[in-house]
């Protein structure tokens, strides 16, 4: 049995909903179990035990959210040289851009020598004021479908031995 691990962080719900959608999509693959964990609950062993990953997080101040960055910091060296070649994908909930957060996560993944299976999916909420930024996020069905499809693609690739 292959394992797809989805590690997420969210302050206002957007990234969590995207992670849940990806998990729902991954359920279509036979022979793949999906583990979904908050970044604070994930450890280096979580990564070592997985065959592929989806990282879902918000962009905060044009960067990876602090909790997700702490997860990467905590796991980077214990996993270095031990997870090379495994597939991954990114889900980023952003207010206006998201590209820098994706670049940062891709640099971390490149250091681990992970295999990117798709461009990072950036969902832009257009939240610009403090009230909009802190408000619970509602992700539209089009974006949720993209996240479900990403979960299905990664899980099916694991099941078929493509990744």
C-alpha cells in the first residue's frame, strides 16, 4: 500500500479546505492510503513513511506561513538524502499573488530532491484589508475541483508506480 501524506496549515480555513479537497480526490486511487496532518503534528518520520506529498498552506506577507516554515525547518535535515525522488505538489491560498511562497517551497523541495508533479496551485482570494485577510475563507468550486484533481493525479500516479 502506498501512502500519500497531505501536510497543511491554515489560519482562516482556505488552505485546510484545499487540503481536504485533495484528500477527497486521492480517495479514488486503489492501493493508496491518504494521511492528512496539520503541520504542527507532522514530523520527519511522517515524511519518511510517505511515498508522496501535498503541502497546503497560506501565503503570509509574501512568504510561506510561519507554521509551515517551522515544519520544513524541523524536518529538513533529518530527511535530507532520505526522501529523494518522491513526488510532491503544492496548494497555496493567497490574498494577491502566492508566487513567492511557491518559490520558497519549491526551493525546499529541490533541496530534498523531490519530484514536482504539477505547478503549484495558487488560489487567490483577493483579500487586501485587515478584515478581509483575517476573515474565514470560502474557496469556490472551480478551485476545489482543481485541488481534488491534483490529489487524484498524485494518488493515481503512486498507485500505478509512475511516481
